[in-house]
C-alpha cells in the first residue's frame, strides 16, 4: 500500500520549540471510507497560534496530541472522493496541514470560491489571517474612518492585512516592524508611519508618530508594544487583542502603563476569528473586492517542501517572515 508523510508532535516544548520537538513520520495511506475525500496538499500554513496548541492546557482549541500529526491550514487538490459534494480536481482549503496528503470527512473541506485568485491567497488575505484582521479591526475594535490605528507586527500576515484594511476604510495607520526593510514594506502598503522596534523604544516611536494619541490598537505582540499603546491611548480607545507572540515562549510581559485603562476608559477585547463565522459572507465580499482590485496586496515568505515545515514555523518567532509564512509542496 502507498505511504504518506506527516509531521507529528514528538514532545511538548518548554519555552522556544526546537527541531527535537518534531518528527516526520511515514504512514500507510488511509483507506477511503464512504463520505470522505483524499486531498493532495499543495500549500501549508504555519502560524504563531500553533505554539499554544503544543502546550497541554485548556484553550479555545484542543491541544495537539503527542505522537499524533500536527494540524494547520492547507490548500490542495482532491485526488479521490467518496462524497457527492467533491470531485477529483476540486481545489479545497482545510485544517489537515503539516502533511502531504489529507483524508477526512467531506464536511471538513471547503471548495475554493471562484474569485480568480491564486490558491495560496486562501491561507492569507482570503483565509484565516485576512479574516482575523478584518473582524478584529472592524468588529472587535469598531475602527472607523478618521481613527488613528496602531498595528504591531505590521509586516506579518495579519498585521499587513490590518494596515491595508484600515487604509481602505480611511484611517490613519502606524505600523511597527523589525528592521528598515520591513518598515519600508509597511509604508509601501499604505501605513502613514512605520516604527522600527529594533532601532529604539516603541513608546518613544509611537509618541512621535502619533502626538495626539491613538484610537485603536491591534495587538499581535504584547509586551513593549502593548505598553506603548496604553501610554498613547486617547479616551475611549479600543484594543483588539489578537495575539501576544512575545509571551508564547515564556517571555515576561510588562504593563507599566496599564493604569491608564481607567482614566482613558480603554476597552480591551480578545477574540478569535471563528467568533464571526456567520459574517464570513461580508468578509469574502469586501476582501475579495480589495484583493481583486489590488487595493490589498500580499507578500509571502515561502519555504519549499514538507521537510521545511517545522523550520518555517520556528522562523515566525525570530522575525523570519515578511507577510504570510507558507510551505509549498
């Protein structure tokens, strides 16, 4: 019988993961039961949230199991179907990533809508990352035309989408990124100012970029960036807390200016994009139009081959990506 390969979680990491926590394992090809489909994966997504699933703790999604294949967003082609809803050759997106071949019940796969965009977009601006940016900015933070928005990790997949959505909606945008090259790209996609957090304190940079303060903070980082947002928040500022990558591997948090949450009546709300699944039609309409018109652009950092998947994931925590981090099979 033919075999397939998948990355498994070999052991749970303590602090920053390393290659020893992963193992590429060969498995016999699974027989295809009634109502199931087999997909050959073409693109895999790695994302910072996956780090949390490597811990054995209760969260909004179950933890990965040691000795079992890891999971994540993927796009591929149906190569065998025992479901009337899919046929051979259909392009689908799903959550059976970290492997070369995916097998599962038909309801776990989604056909790619006919928007005429490249397949990898369904893992980026038209996928989980774009939806996270869209709902976090427009629903959670209730950002509106005229607001001044601060975005951390603005050169990353979610952050770069936030920058462009905010500009499309008539907002002033300040993005933070690491290094002049990334900052240049943040400005290229529309940010009014870019703060290089490697060049000096974020608080000082944000105060200079937004002397009248900020109305919205989209947090992907936590730590010093969250401090800066508290320090510069205007009255009734809204913070959408999407991620805190500074803390994922045990780094300490700092809340030197958190007391301002009272005087400035700051609203903070954590969220997961799946909270807004009933509104995905709005997202596809708006983001599909922006992508098709070129108003929202993407940049990808691509690693080649299934073997490269763990390293692509690890590179997320050392600033190794501009835009969306992807693995091409």
